C-alpha cells in the first residue's frame, strides 16, 4: 500500500491507473494500492506537490517511533521528519560583479557556461579579474552564474559616449545619413567591429546585405534587407533585438528609394569607452537607489 500525502494548502485532484478520481483535501492524505499510483501522481511527487509514502516506509517509521506503544506513564520524546515539506533551495548559484570587455552595465545577466560568458562579456582584461573568476567557476564545475558588469558612475550620466558607432551614407550624388549602427553594448570592444554593405543577391537593385565583422572575421550576416518599414525584411525589424553585436537606427534618408540604401563598402565603428577612468570601490558596491553594483542583484 502507498500513502498519498498532499503537501499543499489547497485541494488536489488526480486519476488513478483505473481511471477513478482521487481528491486530496489540503494537507490531507489517503491510502491506495501500489498499482493504483498513476504516472500523473508520480510526476506530481517529483515536482513536490505530493508525497508517496510506501507501507514499508510507514512500518519503518512506526518501528522507530518510541510512542508507538506506551508501557508506563512518562515523557516520550518524538522526532518527526518534516524535510519533505521544505522547499529545496539551490546553493550552487554564484554572483559576480566586475569589469568586463562588453555586455550591459549594471544589469545582472544569467550565464550557464564558459562559452556563454565569453560570448556575452568578452575575453580577458588587464583592468580586472572578472573573466578569470568566471572561467574558473565553470572550469571547476559551476553552472549557474549571475554577472553584473560595472563602470564608473560619472560616465554613466551620458551612456551614449560609451558606445562605438558609425553612420552610413546613402547612394545619392549628394549623400545624406541613412543608417546609424552602434555596438550592442558600451566599451572600446566596439572598435573591433566593421560593417560591409553589399547589394542583395535576391534583389540587387532594391535591397542590400549587411556583413558584421569583428576583428576582420564575419560574425553575423543579414541578407536582403530593406529600408521600407512596411516590409518583413525591414532592417530594424530584422537586426534589433536579434543581433548580439549591433543595433541599427534608420535615419529616414530623404533620398528616393532605392537610392536611400547604404553605399557599398566597408565601414569601421569608432569611439566607445570602457568607463574605467576614476573607478573606485564604491562603483563595485553600488547605489541601492539606482540598483548599481552589488545592488543590481536586487532584481534577481
């Protein structure tokens, strides 16, 4: 026999293997034959909603219970195991704050592998040990890591100065700005990026293809793009929120299409700042009101 125990403060309903309905009152229990325990009930037990206690477990508990029989008046201490009522809390997660090559600033990011960390926050820096610590964490078996990248508070008052950017001109005889491209996150790492504009293979007279390169190597390709907001291949719709390297901004060139497309060529991003000048211990500690530094983890 198996005792089914409801761990929740609300009623639960299940079906036995025979199809009969089983209704458990809040914190209640019922005894069933072992063969009546359905897969649905076993899954509920795995999720912690109910406890399945076999008759063997019950017998062991009774044999271990000194109050099972009373031979004389007295005080009999009794220990009850309530561990199955306690939600298990993971103690294997780690949080780190520090200087990184790239990634959002003062925004906690969950990473679960060394490769994911390097993709989000870049490689090793002489200015800090965050990457060394994160890689050591994963190399030694860690799997859940929250990371917050920091910069000096003063430079954060004008974050646009921290991001590398380039503005592409259109194809008119007197060209004007048509597409602004910025690195996806602050830092001098954005200077490694360059954009190569080519004519589209599908529609070479009306569309264009954008190659995103980092240190000269192609890391992202966006083919057959358009500057027409009504189309599914509109450049902002295709790239923003999906690219891990760049963000684009259509400058609404006054040139008539298709002359408003970016000119063919390769264009490097410039600018960017890591925000390390004047960095102090207080930048690591952060501001509880602004949720910076260690206080950024308040949202986790």
